[in-house]
């Protein structure tokens, strides 16, 4: 739980997130992080995500599974924008139990128009909001 | 579709794999690749995956989304073991449409006893099966 | 496996379909049946399902869980149109293992324009295709 | 929102719950209701759901889709035990938006030992807790 995580949220592991092994399935973490990405984006832009507005599309994602989490466990989720460039940003995610990371993730998100697939430059207010949260401008 | 992919399979994009954007959701690829990991593991070991036998646990995964795939599209899936060490292996995945990659993935899998969480060394027959498919022994 | 099932398909239970209890999750059956509904609709109409064409929307669904199915098991899926009215039809689903039903389902599907939500009367060719498969016209 | 719903919970429709049509997928409601079933069961029994304790297994479920719900919408979820017999109970679910039902569901749940599949009679405290919430004893 090192560093600053502008968005944090409590979560209780759902039945549907667990698989035969009795733990959160590796793919379920990505859906959990997706909720954080959307909530964070809406907080940064002040607008709901919508297919009719430019939004973040995941171009690349990486997840590291540090320790298993089980059904019903109380965990904390966090996300932060690490850095951004002209049309993309790096978004970090984490899930902790008792302050210890179960899973950490990093996505490269490209801001995209859903109808045309065109990349959209981060607008000044969005860049300012990211900077205010501690993100680094790299382009 | 470069190189050799010992396991390949046809797939048609399912309704349940697509999201509001009309494309395969980024997390759905991981579940599609999970099917390949399991099928490939079963082919390599000659035994079904079971919670009562050592099996591959994903310690880390990475996915790159090259182009969107849409509902009903016919795609090809592939997986290959790139390399292995004493208790782990690197597993690559890909989905192609018309020979062009939509998504590629790479997992570090640790062979684990599900009951104790203990790492299990890859046994000689398994190493031999991986070598026979072109994987590189790195430990 | 009583009666006639115009659409039948083999299926192997996926890891992602099973939950902590080690069996197919009750909701996963609905997604499996969804694949049958879509494939069956496409066979009956001769056209792919698309958000831009009228398609079947589930207005009501019922599932009965007769016996559990487990990971890796080989099962058979079936669907049939039981009857139809002016804008709707009753669609039955089943999953069998060794000829014995694990789960049966019944949906009332309304043919709907996705953009307006308007109900669309079943067209003559569609009614004829359903009749040819043994469905009963009730309106 | 007629009648009494002992368990109610706010919910915001998640991206992962919506499909290509832009609405909550019909199967996703069952997973949402599953969360209610588990939470309600835990409240009634005072114990977490666990594969090592008798728990509710869905023997039959029915869902009616009254109106579509879309991504990001704020809804309310409710569940109530309608009635119970020796080893089973009827569990009702609903999702409302602005006080109007989007989806209602009804499950017949059988209390079952997961290891043996044996049915377990509802114990006196559990029956009392259900009665206290307004459920009707039918056996």
C-alpha cells in the first residue's frame, strides 16, 4: 500500500469471482480493476463513461498475483494514474488484504472515440486533474 | 502467427465475451486464454486438470490488445510454452483474425499443489513434452 | 433427451463455468443456453444476430437444475422452439450428460428492435422455419 | 417495490454486467441476485457461506425482465424469503430503478451439504429467523 492512491474502495470478494480453486480467478481481478478504472475516469473527467464520449481503452495490461484472496474476504482496492502522454496514460491498480497486496495491475489506456477508434488527446482539464493527483506528464 | 504454435483452436466470438463497446472485453481474452492453458496443460501431462493434482497457477499475466474483435467473428487461438524453469513456465497465447493478431498474452505459470500452495518441480516427462514442442529449458 | 431437438451441440464444461462448489454455477447455464439461442436464431433466420436487426430479447427465463455438472465433463446441449405467437416464441434448452438432463431451461423471447425497443412480428419465413422444426403456432 | 423486503442494497450497474445491446445481460441479473442470496443467507444464519457448511443450492430459478437497465444506473436490490418447507425455501429477488422493477426473480433453494449433496433440514433457529422476517412455514 506504498505511495498515494487517489481512489480507494472497500470490496468483499464475491462468490462469482472465485473459481474451483476456492480463490479469486485471475481474470476476475481485471474486471474488479475495470470498475476502478471507470470510477477513476469518471472522477477525473467529471462525466460518466459512455460509448458516445471518448473513453479509456486498454491497449495493454499486466497483473501480478502475489497471494490468493478467498470468498467473503474484505479487501481494499486502489487505483492511481502513474503518468500520461498525449493520448494515453498508465493506470495502476491494487487489491490489498490487511494492508498486504494480493494483486497489482498496470494498464496502458488509450483515450479513444468508440465510433471511429480514433485516438483523442487528453484535454487540458483532464491533464490538470491527473497532475493534481500526482501523475507525471511524459508527453 | 509467427513461429510455431503447438496448440491451435478455432473460436467464434461469443455474445457474452463482448461489452458495450461492441468488442471482446479485455478481461474476456484472459478467460479464452485460460481455456487454452488448461487444454494445453492436459495435452502436455496427459491428465485432466484437477484441484487434487498439481496444476498451473498464474503468477503473472500480460496481454496486449492489437485490434478489436467483434461478436460472431471467426478467430484462431494459439498457445505455446516458450520456456520453463524448475517450478514454472512461460506460456504464450494469441488470438488471430485473418492471420492478424487481435490479442497476444503471456503468463508466468507456477506449478502448484492446490491444497498446500506448495510449488512443485516440473517432472521429467513434462519437461520432455515441453522440450519436444520447442520450449527452452532455463532451469 | 425426450422429443426432438433441432439444434444440438457438444460441449465440455469450462473452468470458468464452475464455482467454489466445483460445479457449473447456476448462472453459467444461462450463458451456455444464450449461445444456443443465438446459434438457433441464426439458423432459423439465416442471418447473424446484430444490434442493427430485430433479434430475440429474453422477457422471462426459467431453469431447473436436475443434477450437478463438473469441470471437464462432456455434455450435450440442445434447443428447440416449442411454440410462437405474433411477436414472441418459447425456446427450450437442455444440457445432458450421458443422456440424462443436468439442466433444462425455458425462455420467452420477444423479437425486438434494439434501437427503439419496439416488438417486431415474426415474419413469414421465420414462422415457416419454426413450423418446419416442429414448433406450434399459437398466434 | 410492493411488500416488505428484509434485505435491500444499493447497486450501480457495472460495465461488466452490460452486453452489446447496452443493457444488463439477462444472465448478469442472476449473479447480482446470487450476491443477495448469499448476503441474506449469512444474515439469517449468522454464519458465512462456506463449502464446508450446509448452504442454499438453487434447484430452480425464474427471472422476469420488465424493463432494461443500463450502465451506470443507480438501482436498488431486494430479497425476501417467501416461504419454506423442511429442506427448502423460496427466495424472491428484485431490482428497481426509481421504484419501478427492472427484473424480478424467484429461486427454489435446497439446503444442501456440499460434500455429500445430501439435503439438510432447516434448523430451528433458521426457521425462526425466516418466520421473523415474514416467511410462511409450509412444511
